[in-house]
């Protein structure tokens, strides 16, 4: 049986407004009709969507089911979680969606939001909300971002304010405050673009290449190894390659998926790796020959000099 994801039944967005549940561990043949046969008989389903790869059209292994009310979505979570999916030997893997299907990501991460990183694995939306709402009256919501494939926290989230003054105070006062078992790290949140492919506004220049999956890491502690750098970036997704040019305080991290690279740019810019805070920007994609797999040191030195 597939273990159920953590924090199921948490309400998703810190209040009883979320009406959408995330459904993971879907097999390639499971489509909207399959999910409708599972959840539809309740008569409470509004919309069902299976997420598919843009290029191949194949299922990415997860989807979303939106209900008429929070109560009916919560009932589905309680009734289906852990039960075997029809025509399989797998259990349903369910959780609250990180944000409602009718809610744009640009609204979740608004101009009044801050980024909160280094979250412990057990931190829920409610815990994050309570931490900030106890100090700032204008807090409107908090979201812990969930990995779509595992149903587990990615270790970061966002807190939305109704007042710029509270937001500014939180940026300076909440850095290092404990949430559960770990001190949090706060920083500015950048809303995703509403047009284009899957891009987001990220630190540094825009790469202009929607297929670029390479992150440049500047200001790197010279004592940090490639394995340590990989470990820091791996929590945001599958890392394809890591390169630290010899004798230079910079590195390159290439992800398997573009979206993971975008999340790392948002989440790790300014983070301390080793004993120094790093600065991140887009590196060039392999097609532009900036990310090198060989040991041509002259090219490596050139690359870092260009960025530094």
C-alpha cells in the first residue's frame, strides 16, 4: 500500500475555503473519467483535472478534484484516503491541494506575500498561519508548497499580508524564528508571470529559454563540495548535474525539470550554503555551451568571471 501523504485534512490554505483535493500516484491510464467514477457518485464534484505533460500529453501521475464545498472535499478525504483504488492494488494517495483550482498562483503569491523557507517537514498551513497571525493582524493566509509527486512538503511556503507595514516588519522580525523544530528563513516573494510557458520571475536576468534548467550559483563558499551543493538543491527536485569549476567561487546546478529549477531560484537565493550566502541566477542551458561536463578549465574560469 502506498502511504498516505502527511497533513491530510489540514484544510489546505489555513481556513475552510479550500474545496480542492490533490490526487497522486495515478497510473498512466487513469483519466478524468476514472476519477469521476471514483468521486462523482457523491454528486458534489465540480471539476476534475488530470495534469498532463505538455509535450507528450501523457499523465504526470497526479490530478485535482474540486468539490462544491470544503465540507464535501473534507468528507472525500476522510472516506477515500488509504482505501484501494478501483482496478488496482494501490491505495488512494490524497491531500489538500496547495491552492484552489479557481485560485491563480499569482494571487497566492501576491505583492503582499513573503517567502518562508527552511520549513520542517511537519509544518502545515495552519502552523505557518498561526505563527505569523499571532504577531501580525493583517495576515490573510499561509501556504506550505506540496510536492506534486510525493504529496510531501517541499520545505517552503508563502504568507500573505493585507498590509505592507506588517509585511515589512515580518521580513526583518521573523527571520530565524522557530516554527516546529527549525528556524525559518524569510525573504521577498516574486509572483509568477501570468503569461508564457511555466516561467516565473526569479532572481537575476531572465534566460529567455523556457527549456533552460541550469542555475548559476555565485558567491559560493570555496570549501563547499559538489556533493554538498547537490544536497542543498536536491530538496527542490531531481538534480541532473552539479559542477564547481576548480578554484572559482561559483557553481552550476542543472535540474531534470524546469519547474524545479524555478523553485530553487526562488527558494535558495540568499541562502547560506557552507558559510556564505549564495546569489542565484539563470545559467545558460547546455545548448548554449555554458553548462560544461568536461574539464576544460579555461572555459570554466571564463564562465565564472562573466558571472562574477
